[in-house]
């Protein structure tokens, strides 16, 4: 499949920008000049996958290997899957549109159990057999990594090799072995034998009974590669910001948390390296927000001075800082004041349980007095939105604990009320799922009906307390638990579920529990076969995976939880408690806590508004080729970040969430090209219009080009309803010239011509005849009838009220639909 074919297909699907692959900082190598082709596969939609930091890290590491090209692919949404199947087009990579079966290695990132059917769907769309035993040397090596591989049993039959643990080092070793294998023209079994000798690599077909697989660990994050030019998506992704991991692992030891245990030991990045990486990354991306990632960012030893230094450096550039989640004691005082210096990015607090007793069971300490003091400060500083995360179904949970969730949430809301404000408290509840390699791995999962009863109890309580409530569907939690602790019998279930049509099971609008029930029945597997409580002596499907944490330690922690005993966090000094650290290569790495200012704090400059310094630049630009699939909102983000990469000092609006003063004349419909679009950009510092043009063209993606730049008065504005828009439309010539002329004449002779539209979920009727100023054939030259060189010219009035997109008018007047309509090339010329 070539790029032109792909563009035709993109016109048939929603959110076509998902499939472009030409984003800022994407790497496109000449595949004919490399020796190994590697494709990273994420079994969810683009906007989820591109929010995952691991994909960005591995993408740049692999592309850094000489002779290796790494590309990406994401699960196609249901509409794209339908198009691919109808047209018999194989699933292809983003960068080069290469079918997946033509790669040497296809590496899946397994982040969530309910994405497993998407793995099978991506293989099916690539004409690659599901089972490893059915794939010979004609097919790529299929490997996987990610947190769910710590219990690889449910998917082991599908993969040739599975990486367990940190991937930054082992992916280089896999690449080196694969290059040697390719050069030697070896058999797949030879490569698998070599891979099985790597620490952290599990080869299901070669593992002997009693053999263990020890997870791979990066002992020092400061030595691990980290990209400073991450890919910047065109579309708004789930975590649309610069993500930087400041620490890996967690010292706290919450007994339900798989991530905290499988990523031990706790390791911090040096704050100086963090700052250096952020500075370089912002220059390459233009992001307006930084997220400091860690399982508990507030535990980062130098979080206070690091945050102060970042805000001092980037406040004037309107770059905000956010955290995925914070312990409340971290928020009090310094952090809240620093975060709000650019904008209030929001606070998320995870008490997890509603009562102190249950928090002791799960080893989640929370001083409610500190909690309320911290919230009082947050509200006093102007925050109005607080997110709270809880779990239900935890071990030993009783009705009083469920009431505690409601009571604590109500008290938090009342804290704001006492200050004369009414905060929005968003309460989110999920169901506890026992996870492998945690102290609660032996605990039972509550039955599905019990999940529903407890959820209903909370729903009823929330109505009385007027809280904003979100919850996870219990059916999803139940199924997640089945696969979290499942064994190799579940591979049969997955194959049947895929055959029945299960896709995107983590998406509520796509999830169909009835199909899963049918799949379990067909596969002959009981749906609740692994939900019961287990004993220490029981053989667990993941027992051969060694995290370094002793099973006896996990069992002791389980018993301490049942006795409601709290365990202390991992100490920085030498510790042998869980059995992982050796005090030398493997140990807790925490930076020495420093006072604010010890990183060379920059003196904050308070800038007054300088009269006469601001200026407004009017830019005329073209939007061609695949950039036509970028929506108006995406175009606004694109120009904002391009302006920051270009080093332009943008002006911003005032208020809670300042926005750049970038104003477009009119929104261009998705799929329409343009030779002349207008945007106004307001700048804080004076600069020549030609310099603005030069800088922006150097950083804008191919397909968007500034063709003219001139200064206009500061008070000038874009006319809301400019002169008529002129479009040239190249048809796919499924209609003859005579048919086109006849249909246009018939439409123009009508006094009214109504079409049905849907905008933002609302249906309406619009008279398109009133919008058409002129429509007819253009460019007719001698011999055009024979060569087919003619186009339709459409001139639309720009008036207040209802509008219509050119494709809607073409469909209504010429009768073109579906693929015929999608093949029409529409260019706005003025």
C-alpha cells in the first residue's frame, strides 16, 4: 500500500489524523538502506498509545541503532478496521505504510489486560497467524513487553519472546542479536535460542519446567537513554504534554499496587539531568506543559527546589508543570504555590479507601488532618477542581468502609464550602483487582454480583451528597481480574472472543460482556475459575517470573495487612527486607534533598507591560497534501507549538487558563486543502514579519507553508464573514462532464435546496442553495473532453448563520457518496 492509497482511505474514516505518521520529530528512514526493520505496536488507538512514554523512549533508542529502522503502528479504530477489511488492505506502519508482515520484528506493548483482543486483531489484519507455533520463517518475530508480561501466561501462546522488566538495555541487545541473525541468514529457532539466554527474556517455546525468568532492571536511571526530541502528535492525545520520568518504582509498598512492586527498587533521576532534558525537549517540541512522572512524585527528594527552578526558568514562557498524582502532604505549602505560577493544572488525590482502618490494611497512610489542611490551602489559592480516587472490594472491606468513601468526599467538598466556594469534587471509584507479585495476589476477587451491589450503594449515596461520580463498569473489572491472574487456558478464550467480534474491550462503548460469556463457554473455561482466595502453597501461573521480591515477604505483608498493620516505606540506606536490593548494584537511589535555590535558581523577573513593544502579524499560509486531515482545533495547537519552537514571544489572554493570541479567519473543513488561509499572531516583542515567516517555515510540518507575513495594527481584527470562498474540486470522474453540468444546472434552478446536517450531536436542516453564489465547470481547454482535465468551481457565501461544507454540497448536488466522494480533491483557492 502506498501513501496515495492511504490518503484515499483516510477520507473514509473519523479522526484521519490518527494515521498520518508525519508528526514533528517522527523518524523516517529509507527502508531499502537498513538491515533490520522493527515495528513498535500499541494495541490501542493512537491517542492512547502516543501518551505512553515507553513507546517514545524505545522508538528513539531503536532508531539510534545503526542499520535498524523503527516504525510505529496502533490499533485502528473500528471504522478504519472496516475499511481495511472491505478493501482487503493489510494493516501498515505509520511512517512508511509498510504492511506489518514485512517487518523483521513486531514488538507489542502490553499495558492493560483488556487490550489483548486488539493484539489478535492487529495480527489478523496483518495476515499473521495468532499462535507462535503456526508461524514459520516467513513471518516476523512477534515479541512483547510491558507490565502485563509479569503474568505472561494468558498470552504466552501468541508470542515468540516476551520481555519482562525495564526495556532500555535489553532492546539494544535484542537488536544486536537480530542483526547478527539477519546477516547470517539464520533460522528463527536460532534467534529464539539466542534471545532465551538474555536476562529478562522469556521464550515460551523453549522454557523448561522449573526454569525461571528474572526481570530486567535498569539500576541507574541517570545512565538510561531518554529522548529529548519526542514525537509531537498533531491531534490532542490523552496526555498531551511533555512527559518526563523523574523516578521509577515506589518506596511506599501499597499492598494492592502492582506497579509499586514490579518496578522496585525506587530510583530517582538526578534533578540537574531532569532540568537539562526538559530544556532540550521543550525547544524541540514547543509543549506548553510539563508532567513530572512518578508513582509518587511528592516523594522525589528534591521535588521542591526542582519545581521552583523549573517555574523560574519557564514561567515567562508560559510553560506549566503538572503531576499525575500527589500525596496530600506534598501539596501543603511550597508545591501548590509554585504550580499555580503559570496556571492551575489540577490536583488528583488518591486516598484509595474511605476509612483509616482499611487504609492500614492496604498500607496507604493518610493523615486526614493533613488532608484537610492541604485542601484548605489549595482552595484558598483558587483551585476549584479536585479529583479523588478510591477502590471498592478491597480485602476485609465492610459497609462502613463504603460509607467512609462518601463521608470523606463530602467532608472534602465542605472544606471549600467553609471558605465560601463550591469546589467541583470528582469522585472516581474502581473495583479492586488482585494483581500478580503483590501481597494481595493470594486474595479473592469479589463476585460480579457483589461488585454491582457495592457500586449501587455508592451511587445511591452520591446522589444524596451531590458529588460528581465516575466508576468503572464492574464487568470490565471482573474480566480484568480473570486475565490478571489467569493461566494459558485463556489463550483459547481470547481467540474465540476475537472471532466473535471483541475489540477495544477497555472502551465502554465497545465492550460487550455477552460475547465474552459466549467465548468462555465455547472455549470450555469457567468464567470465575481463578477468582478465589489462594494459599501460599498454591502454584501460581506467574511463579516462574522473578521480580527479586521474595514470595515469603509478599505473604508476610499480606498477613500484616489482614492484621491491619502498617509497614514503613523502603529506607534509603542499606535494606534487605524484601530481598531485592543487594546494597551495591541494586538499591534505593534517592537524591540528597536540597534547599530551594541550590540548582542555580533564576531570579524571577516581573515584567510590566511595555507600551509599543507588542505587535500583531498577519500570516497567509497554505495547507496542502496530508495536512488537509488536520482539524481546525489541531491546527491551532500546531501553530501554538510551532511558534514556541520558533522562539516567538507570544501574547496570552488573561484568566484561569491563559491562551495564546492566535486567531484564524475561519475554520477549514477536514479533508479540504487551501492555498490561502489567514491567521493573526500577537507577539510580546517586536520582530520583522519576514523573520517570523522564516522561523515558522523552518519548524512547520511539510504541507503547511507561510507564503506571506506582514504587520497589522494591534487593534485590527479578522473579518468574521470575509468575501466568498472559492473552491476547485477535482472529481473522480465517475460522472461524465455532461452529467455534472446537468446536475449543477438542476440544483441552481431550485429556489431552495435543503440538506440534513448533524453538528455536535444535533440534527438540523440547512438550505444550501442560499449559500451558493456560483457553481460550474472551470479549466475547460481544447481537448479536455478527451483528456478529462476539468474541475468544478464552487463559490460559497460566508454569511452569519448556518453553513455547509463543500463535501456536503457535492454530495447533495452531484450525488457522490462514500468512496467516490472521498476521492474528490477539494482545494480552497481564495
